[in-house]
C-alpha cells in the first residue's frame, strides 16, 4: 500500500513536477501540464488546481516567491519547489514506478461474476467492449511535438489496452468454439437453474470461520 502523503491528490504530483522545471504561477503550471499532455490524466480544473497549490504551500512543499501583476490582470503568485517538495516528488515518483499495487478495475469485477449471465450474452457484451477498446486504441493521444519522455504513460495506456483487446478476442474465440473449460455446465446452469456441483461444493465448504481466519491473518 502506498504511503500516506500530506497532499495525496494526483494533481499535486503534476504541480510538483512542473515546478521542478522552473518557478511558475498556477496559470503557467496549468499551461505547462497541458502542453506536456498531462491534462488527460490529471483532470486539471481551476478550482482543484488552486486548492492543491494551497495545500502544497501549507505543507511547505512549495513556497511563494513573489506576486506580480501584468496590466489589468489579477495579481498572480509565483511559486517555487522547496527542498521538502523536491524530496516528496522524487520519493512519490519512485514509489509509483517500483510498487506493484493491486488494482481492481470495474471490468475485473464484472468478469468475476459473469457466470450470472449466459455464455452467449457474455460474448455479445465482450464484443461491444472490444469495439470500444479498439476505438480507444485508435484514438490514443499522440503529439509528435511532445518528446516521448513526456508521453510515456500514453504509450503504457495503449499497450495495456492492446493487451486487453488481445485477451478479449481470445476469450470470445474460446466461448464461440466451445473450448472454454466448464462451458457446458455453465449453459446447463442457465437452462435449469442448477449450479455446477463443484461450484455448489466450494460455496458450502467455505464457512464463515474460514473467512474470519483470513481476515485475522491480513
């Protein structure tokens, strides 16, 4: 599990990384993050940006340098990265790159209970999702003007989506060809309402005591 941080909003990581580049006021920070293509991941909104900047300053991770005014524009406060902020940025980045945290996407949750639907309906739904994922892969953000270093997370997204699409095609093929293990029992379950014997046995053999022991051990 990741460390509990003073400012844990992902946007804070983006702000710290921008200020590692140079001193900026919030508008410049937002412009820099957008120019680097980070607005897709960080969901930059003015309200949340100023809140995050304020919290980072409160915890001395960034500090005010000066306030400037250009013409009739509102006064803008320029911030710099503090030593504590740089240490936080480096530690946070190292943690994110090195720690394999268990992720539970919604799709995984759906797969875990797909037996409640018939095999044919599952195939139809997977085909719908596959088309959507393929569209996402085709529409993956890219900008030749932005160095690969600053869009490497997009490359990761494309790779993960491509792997997901490949896996879904394989599963659809198994279900259509009838080679998916337990497929016949699954069909019988939906035709008769009787769950497979092995599934019933596993459900009945695991009692509340087993679950309590597992909780105590975690």
